[in-house]
């Protein structure tokens, strides 16, 4: 009697793997395999957008700028400077009744080359770097790194760079002290063990064969780059070169139940929302998928969500539906709903002290909802209202999707943020809704395949609600 009542009244987080039928379990592994394959081609924001465009083109989407007029069912996208993207399907309802938005980000913590990166010291050549986003600097030493990005010459010629991903490519690394000589280093606080200015990438050691010149190794590196790409040292000043882990995303565990990969924050949510949108046909409310940039450094800049580029995209939709008028954009925002599809910190029993076990997201127990993020007294959070949380719960329960409601760690321990507040400030109902992650912001992050599948199901259900 008591157990029956407990099952009825308690809010119990259930293991998602427990009741999976063989057919659905197969789907879990299939979408996870597709995700891993996609991720291995899209380690940077530019690469993700390139792959997203390819997928959208294959599924009948077209650039909104090629349309003179939009009609119900049209599939459109807009790419902002090759680093962010907005996709939409025009719904049956008038857009004045609001749109359904799912927004994630495709940038991840990494190392960027400085504008003048190349130097030589004691016949070793290095690239100087500047870290991007919140990282533990010591995690980026002594691992294989690959080089991705673009170099744009003064004449406008653009050169794509991708070195270190193929098996026959060289890789790069950042060296660290041997334990035998690291006594002073190991006395420092963990955050100061590796200085940001010492995150220099080792790139070469062979000198140019000319005894009369100085900086022979640097000259040899520039000669190699000039022969391969036609660039000079000055061309680095107009480049965007990112250093990311060279290892591939893989299945994790003897049971292959998890995924280990770089950049899962937030590409796991970006991929599952993108894939869900590709399978939509008819929607009631116009469905919009945001793939944003710069979230890891505050969403600033013209490819981040703080810019007006998303407003421009929505305004273009209103213009090409032939209904735009003063203040209509504001009205659309105020009647819209959004899932801010960003990852959650998964509960790690090894580091249990930072989490409130009763309000944590667990791997393998479904999608994780964060009513608010922020830090300390909810600073910087949008804090979804109870009515909207209830609407989202109803949507999930109707579609038999397991979910958990969580916080990002204990009060006063730390905190974090997403793009949720940006859309909330425009009047949109927003809640964070993503996949729990272990080792977030590390070069290798861990997710559960079940949660990846739950995210895909959640985003698809939200758009078809």
C-alpha cells in the first residue's frame, strides 16, 4: 500500500534505459552514431554551420534571401557570417500567434591563435594562443591538438585550414613540466599551475638551410606555409585559427552507453535540434531553430545572440509573408515559446560535494530542464514562470518523454548562463532544456546516449505541439 502510494506521489527520476523496448533502443544507438559522425566533421562553429547547411539543402531548405514571398510550409534558413544560422518552417497559424523557437550554440571552449602568433625560441617554433571561453588550462597541455579555421588574405582570398584530423596529418601539442622538476609548479593553486601566456603550441624544429639568416626554424615554418597556402606572416592578422583536440568522438563504456567527444557543449543540443527539424513536415506554429555563436564568451558580437541578426531574420519572414507593420516583431516575441537548448552539468558522484543531489541532472534519466541558471541569488537568470514550466511538462508527459528538473550545482558554489535571458528579455517564454554532461568544458566531455535520444524526441515534440 505504501509503495503504491509512494509511486503515485513521489517525483522519482527513473533510469531511461530500464523500460526501453528493442526497437527504441536501436533508435537510441542509431541517432547517437549519426551524432558522433556529424560531430567529428564539425568541431568548430564554422564547420558546424557548413555541415548544417549541407543537411538543410538536402532536406529542401533554401536561403530566405532567394524568396520573394513566403507561404505555409516553406523551409528557409539564413547564415550569418558562416558562424551562426537560423532555420524555420512557416507554420499553419498566423505568425502573430507566436513562434516556437529552439536555440542552441555551436561554439565551444578552445584555444585561438593570437593575431601575431609565430615565434622561435631556442630553435623551437611556436604559435602563441589566447584561450576562448571557460577552460581549465592544465587540461589543454600534453594532448594532441588539431588546427582549424580560415586565413583571409588582404585581397579577399579565403583559405580553409584543417590540419591534424586525418591519420597522415601531423598534430600539435602544448608541453608541460616533467614531475621531477615541477615541485614549485605543483605548490601553486590548480588554476595557476599553467599560465595563459604559456599555452604556446609547439609546431616545428627544423631550421631553414641557410647559415646567414636568423630565426631559421621560424623561417622554415613560414616557407612551408607559403608553399602550401601562399601566405606570409602578415596574413595571420586576418585569420581565425582555432586549436581543438585532435581525438575523435567515440562510444564510451563496455556497454557503449555513453559518448566521449570534444565540444558536446553545446553541439549535442545543436545537432539533436537540427536533426529533429529536418524531419518536420507540417507545423502549427512557425518552427525556428537557432544555431548561435559566441555563447561561451557572453553572446556578444554580430554572430552572437546579443546582436540584432535574429531580429533581422524574423523581420525578413514578416516582410516576405506580406504582413509586417510597426511593433509586429515585438508582438511575435511576446507570444512565442522557446527551449534554450543548452547542456546541463551532469551529477558526478566523484565530485558530489558541488551538487545538490535532490536538484541535479543525472546521466541516463532523460532531458534536463533548468528553470533558471545564473549564480548566487539567481543573478543573470531569466527564471521561467510556473505556467510555462507546466506547459513544457505537459508536452513532455503527453509524448512519454522522461525528464528531470535540475539546478546547476549548489547555491553559492558557482553558476553559469545560456542564451535564455536574451530571448526572455524580448518577451519570449523560455526555459533551459538540454543534455546532462560530465567533464563540461574539458577537451573530452561525456554524455549518455539515452539523453541524446531524449533531446531529439523533446525538440521534435516541442515543434509539433
